[in-house]
């Protein structure tokens, strides 16, 4: 069994991943500053450090813990905030990531030859609007937000560390993730926002015409991809999505139906710079990681609504 460090382990995806790793008997160390993660998401069997990934204290944690594997799921994920304050966004997402990678290399686990770094990247934000859907990893990267630029930058750094320091890494270009424990505040996923509003009999608002599409992938499927990436001995970049496009009007309709909500269909102004289409081709992950999504949207939504209730 391995000693594993997870950043963002009190957050949405990170906490689910922590639970699964502990279930499998691994020793898990969680680093989270609780800016969006919650204490109640934390697995009591994990060792917890309330520390920011940009902090110099990260060095002491790596020195003491010497993890064999790092899952990097902590980030500034708000696209709008990244547009408003690109410097802060870069500090967290680029410098914070480098802080982790440098320390991971500097303090190797005594029993580990190859270090494995699994990075939560972003498919939609990196590709931008494309004419090719589902979009494969070979497509030109065209990030349209500082957030997307930071994710792509960290991928490029990981390539450098692979070449120079033999760091084994997997970058998971994630689609739009939804499921239990997702935060419905701030730059939250639309599914979490709609579930919360409709279950409270509050009015949910559709941004713009609602024809913008997303590839919605359930959190358990994402965790499964991360677990498979951990065992991979070759570095690589993988799309993790469903290769299915669903527009926001359809999401509204489905959640309204499943929650028996009286919510009216009201459209607000479109968000400036919002992507029109996003859908990821996961055939490379299927071939090389033996991964494919198990949840369809209907089942995933039912599980999510049950949790929000």
C-alpha cells in the first residue's frame, strides 16, 4: 500500500478520491486550505494539514511525509475570477503547482523509484470553442481564459519535469463534473446550482439562451479515472468525459422533472466569454487507461439530487 498526498482533499472531487483510497487501504495525507473545501468532507482516517499550496510550509509536509504519489486537485477554479484577477489565479494555479512539484522531487519516498503525479487539468478550458466535437487530445489547445492558460501551463511544466527529473505524471483533462458534495456557491457547477435552487423552491436562472452545451461526467467516474492513472507507469494526458453534449436548457428540464419543482424557465443575461460548446473524446483513456464512464446523466442526476435533499 502507498502513502499518498492529495491537495484539495476536503473539496468536491478530492474528498471522494480520499474515501476510495482509504477504502483500498492506502495511507492518505490531505492538504487543503478550506477556502472552498469543507471539514465535514474530510475522511477521519486521513492525516490533515490545513495549509495553502502556495505556502512555504508545503516543504516541511513533503519532508516529513515523503509521499510516493501526489494527486493535485486543489485550484482556483472560478473562470470569472481568473478574468478579473489573472495574477492571483496564476499565483495559485501555476506557482502553487510548482511548489508541490519541486518539493515532491526534492523529498523522494525512500521506497519509490518512479514518482507519480496526477494532475486535475481541464478539457473545456484548455481547448476553448472547437469545431471538432467530441474533441480529442490531439486538437490544438486554445484556452480563452486565464484559468485555462494556467492549466495548460502546468501541463507544460509537467512535461519539462518528466524530461529533466523523470517525474511520472498523468494530466486528466476533466469535463464538467457533477455529483454529491459539489459546492453550489460561487463559480459552481450548473447542476449543483439548479439542484439547490429547485429543492428549496427558489428560482433558478439560465444564463443566456441555454443552448450552450457541456459534457457532464459524474464524480465517481472521475475518481475511477484518477485511481487508474495512479497505476500508470507511462506519462500522458487524457480527456475524462462522456463524449455526449447536453445543453443547459435540457439540464434545467431534467432537474425540474426529477425534483418536481415549480420553477419557471427564466433566462438571465449571457456570461461574457462563456464557451458555446464543450464535449470530450475519451477514446485515448479507454484504450490506455482502460477507463470509460459508467454513469449516464439520468442516474447521475438522481444520485446528486438525493444527496442535495
